[in-house]
């Protein structure tokens, strides 16, 4: 999967310990941290004004579910296939 366009907002679902252990690569994108639980409960505070949303997690499974819920909330959301490992590979040219 290609790197996200600069106007895409990344939604990082990972818990703090995983975000600190494996940081996202330096990209020009805005990055917000939101939990799957916040999305499930409708307490995510994400709005269409953020533009397209790209949800990322450890492997791409939870992000697929979260993106589906965000689309049901009327947002332009998709999941990054393969999660953080795939994004790291892509950003390093791999």
C-alpha cells in the first residue's frame, strides 16, 4: 500500500506503550491517537473537517473494523492494510 497523501489524517489506534516502542515514521501527515473503544462508543471527536482519515494499528485488523465504524459515522475513513509494519516498510522504500 502506498504512503498516505499529505492531506490524509492518520488515526493511530495503538496503545501508548506500542506507540512509544514502535513510533510511526516521520511523515507530513497529522497524526491523532484514538482508541478503538472511543470509536465503538462514538466518543472519538473526529469530524469531516479533518479530511480523509487513514486508520492504522499493529497489523491492520482493528483498523479495518475502526474504519468501518467511522464510515458509518459519516467520515471518509479507510484502514492501512498490514498496519504499522507495512507503513514502516513502505516509508523505508522496502
